[in-house]
């Protein structure tokens, strides 16, 4: 191995330690009330968006101290007023004025239901006041193009820590949850898992195509019932509407 490559490999850990140390200096302890105010501001920003698109990526890590990705799933969320179209962890959901569809390509199942605004799970911090109250330490870090909050919990709480970051626009960037519970890894070791949800490529005031929120690709109306389109004839159709 050439000398310059050896020197580079030796300097990488030093550089990483310097970055971590520098970031540690930027964290500032804040009160729980300050955190509650900050979280509510982020969530309100998300609620005020009624027409947008965002790319969402779910990551899982074998251990809460590790940055090695165990699994990764790409998806999206698109909203136009009360209509939305999402892909989350392999399940596609479409909701419009008349119907809500859930398409599970792994189980080859299509579920038909009535529209339900309470199930419109748009991006949010998912951090409730009751959870913040149980924290043991809260911190804030402000960078030129990023704002982050970190919340630590006691070891007997299901979550070890939670970190929330926003882009300069105020839109969500990352939500990280590290857990205290121990599970068996693929190497049969006891680990404490961590998950991260990343939000990118935010597009507000998006103009969608006419069929973006249409169910016609998957099902078609046959009287009061629905039937599968030819392309999805091998799927099972489950009609869970309580009114038709």
C-alpha cells in the first residue's frame, strides 16, 4: 500500500473524532418547554402543507451506536388537499374522495376501504408532550442550514434517545429513534436497534397529474362493488368498506 494511502487511512479516524467533538460543542441544553414549543412549530409546519411531495427513506441499524445500515426502504408521500398517495415500507396507499386503497405487493393483497382523514399519516415528529415530559435531558443544535433537537430518556424507557432535524426551510429532515430493548441480531448477538426516517426533495405547491390519486390502475367499479383490473388479477381483493 502506498504511503499516502496509509496516511489517509490514519487521518480518517482523527478527522471523524474532530467532527464529533466539534458538534458536541454546538449542542446547547434547553428546557422541556422550549422543546415542546420547537416540536409544535415543526409539526404545525407539516400540517400547513396541503399540496406537496416528499421522498421518504427508512433506515434500520443493528445497534443504536452503529452507523452501519442493516436495511433500507425508499418511499414517498404525495398530498393534494384531502387526497394522498404514499409508499411506506413496501405498502402503497391511495386515498381520494371516494376510496382508500392499500396495495401490499409482497402479500399480493389489495384492500378497499372508505376514505378516512384520521389515517392520512403525513410526515410529523411523532413526539408527544407526554413523551417529552419523561425525558431526562434535552438539547438543541443550530447550524446555518439545519436545526436539531436531541432527547435522552432513562434506561427503563422504551426509547433511549430521539433526534429530530429540520432543513433550513423548516421541513423535516430526519427523525432518529434508538431503542433500549434488546433483540437478537442476524449474528445471534444481543443488540439495541436504531431506526432513522429521512425526508428529502421537498416540493411544495406541486402540480400532480390527473391520475396520481386514481384507483383505476388497480380496481374498477362493478355496480356497488369493486373488482380487480386484469393487471392485478392474481391479487386478493379485500373490501372493508362500511358503506357502499
